[in-house]
C-alpha cells in the first residue's frame, strides 16, 4: 500500500487485481464512500483516471445577474457548488476518489438561457475566461469544458470557436433543452455545424426545474431521480428522430447519466422505427440503436447491473468515467463501480477509466 500525504491527510494508493470472471468488488459497491484512493494501479499498471462529468461554479459572474427577476430571488452561487471554488478541498476529494484529472464544466444552475444577447455574451465570456484560468493553474488536474449561450445560436457558435481556439477548451456543456426548445430545432443548426467542424465534444446535461412538472414534486427529489434521465433521453431522441445526427454525422456528443432512459429502452425505439407504428419512425436514416454506437456516455448509473447493461447496449468503447462531482448525487466510488462489473478486459478498464476521455478531450 503506497501512502501519499496531502494537506495533513493521508491517502493510500490502491493496487488492485481484476480478472474477467472475478471482479475486484462485489456488486453495487458504495457510491457514498470511495474505496480506491489515488493513485490507482490495476493488474500492475498505474491508471490515469479521468472524470469527464465534474462541475464547478464561478461566482464572479454573480454581479452580472444579481437581481434579475428570472432568478425568482434565488442565488445560484449559494448552493452545493459553493465549496467547489476551494481548489484545495476539491483536490483532496479527487485524491480520495482516485481521480487524476477532471473535465470541468459549469453547473447547469449557472447557465442563464433567459439572458438577452449582450448579457449572455458578457456572462459566457467571463465564465469561459475564468474557467481557463482555473484549469491553467492546475493543468495536470483540470481541463475546461466551456459555456455557450445557445439561446443565441450564432453567439454560441462564436463563443465555442473562441473557447476552443483561444482558451484551450475541449468543447462545451449544454442543457437538454433551451427554454423549452429542443436541441434538434433548425435554429441550432449553425451551432451543431461549428461543433462538428471543430471536432470537439458537446456534453449534454439535463436541467429539470423542481417546479417544472407537478407529478415530479413531492418526496424523493423526483425532478432529479426521474426528471433528469428522462430529460436526457428526450433530448437524444429528438436529435435522432429529427435527423440532426444524420445532418451532422461527425458530431461528438456525450450524454450524462448513461444517456438516461434511452439505452435501456432502445429496443422499443427500434420497434417503432421498424414498424412505423403511428409515426414511430421520424427522419432518421438508421434504426435508433445504430446511433448509440456514435454517441458517448458516462458511467454514472450507480448500480453494477445498470452499468453492465449499459455496456452491452452502447459498447464499452463509448463509455467514460463520470461522477457528477461535487453534488449530492456524486458517485464517490466510480472506480470500484466499474470494477464490480464482470467480463472486462485490461484494455476495456483502461479505456473507460481514462483512455477514451484522453483521446476525445485531447488530453496530454
């Protein structure tokens, strides 16, 4: 056991032995407490662990939006992400979880799709420049994934190009809809065209307001538990059925939370496509399951059987480690989660833990 000291805390690096018929961890390991502190070695090889789904906040934007009636008196910078602005705390948490590097994106609460053009430009410019500064100060631990004000598609296109070419961003994160407009709407085609041209990742993350659907109110945080995976599945389904993925076949889209419900019910989508029952076929040129092989997904589905099923549906090559750090929904044991699945090769493990993300986000 290798010991590493950081700010008076001691982390024991883990050396794990995995075999295809004998996973390291039992099914459904804890998602609350990490069992694989950094550095992580598996079958004698030091792994580079890259978390592609990690959020931060940049509260220097607050003066630009403070007092806006659209916020309904809420301050998005006083929530769970406030602690993430303390880099030392964040690095400690990453070491505990085994994470070497995070692809940082600004939390969805700090996307302001109601902002008019000039304000949206100010917000995105400040967020993107600040995000680059944070990552540049710790280049071995963070890379940036920018913000684009998609309610103004041409501005979003301009921001994306500047972020990628001048600020070192590896793409951007967007929400699953923009003020009720689907991402497949033709008004967003200039943005998708630019993302395809630049060859960068567009990370689709759900955003479901607690008051958005009365059936998702009440106990259990249903707007998150049900609403978030439903939102991602809906966004991806529209991109498939409206022909967006055919129009822009070179897009590199990554979907949060394992793609939501779409991979688990893809057989139903294929049936609708094949039977064309009551409009079950849209503008898609292929059956829906074929598109899954060109999309990327994080591993954030929490259960061993869920992850095993996701692997079978989308293919191991389309998966990257994701944790949702640092929200209450964070899986703090992501490496153990992967290693609780049977039947993986050494290459499979290395690629999911970091190899695929390294290539897709142009890391290192």
